């Protein structure tokens, strides 16, 4: 084979290799993708993966991108509801945690009010809300039960009373707390029910609903405030009782 032919073949192979490498480089270039848009809306800075943080909004609608695989938040209308995240499930769940096992009110006298608090937390998913009920008698000493407050009533020393509420109070002392929404009121919706939602007014009716959420809700932390008063004729002795809190999902 002549020298000129080898030189021509060498130059041809160099061009062929260069062409192949160029083709590979071109194939590896990222494709440009336009944001979703129409004549009525557009979504900027779309993200496919585990950490979208941009929200899309206009005067008529708003949506939040998913953060991670769990997703926080939802979209809802009068006829439908969606949950964020790509590991969501249509199985409803309801979590109820009682953080206080017992409440000690101490010694009761007709000149002062005994107080105490207990806390519990509720979280629900796709059950479209829940209610919390209280069941059980007031504290008793033998056959005598402390008088339950049938309607919201202020504490009155010297009058036999037993009642609760689920808000912050300043009388007969500073105690209690309003329901706390976790992570915020944008995701959690639990509230104290009428009769148990007024500062410094207490009530106890066994079987009544004391708290609720109107829809799927993140965690709400509740504080139950207790008061107990006795009268001069209230039998002396040790009083004890059991209150049971029942959470039911609503659909």
C-alpha cells in the first residue's frame, strides 16, 4: 500500500473518530423543556424530584409543590380533595396520643379552687375530620360525686363544682392553653367545641364532644384544664375518678 493511500486512510479515520465523539457529545446535551402554559395559566420553575419548593399561584388558584416523598399540605374543593406527595395512600388513619396519665388536684377546701391540666394530641389523614368526646363520671367519694357543671360556668369557691375547658385561662389562676396546630394552622385544624372553648368558663357533661377537626388535619395538641370546688356540706374524704377520651373519625 502506497504512502499517499496510508496518509489518506489515516486522515479519514481521524475524521471518523472525531465525528463519533461529536455525536456522543451532542447526545449528552440536556434538552430544553418549556414550562407548562396555556392562555389561562403558566407554571414556572417546574421540578421533578424530591425537593420542589416553588409554589404556583394566580388570582384564582394556588398550589404548593411537594417537598420530599411525604409531601405536606393538600388541595381541596367542595367536591374533591387531594394530598401532596408521591407516597400518599387512600387508607385513612387516625392517631391519638394521651400525654398525661393522671391529674392530681390536691387538697380541696371551700375557700380555694383546685386546678390541674392534662394534654393529648390528635392527627388524622383522609378521614375528613374527627371528634373527641369525654366519657366518665366526676370524681367521687363513696356514693357522692362532685357536681358537674352542665353549662359553661365561672369558678366559684364555696360552691361544689367540677368542670373542664380546652383554652387558656386567667381565673381562678393562670393555667391551660389554646389548641396548638402542628406544624401550623395552614395544615392543622383542630378546635375546642362550644361549651369548652371560652376562657375562664368550665363545663362537664359526660358523652359530650369537647374538640373536633372539620377535615383531614395535621397534629393538634390540646390542653384540658380542670377545676374542682367544694361546699361546706360536701362530704370529706378522698375523691377520685376516671375520665375517658374517645376520638372518632368522621366521613
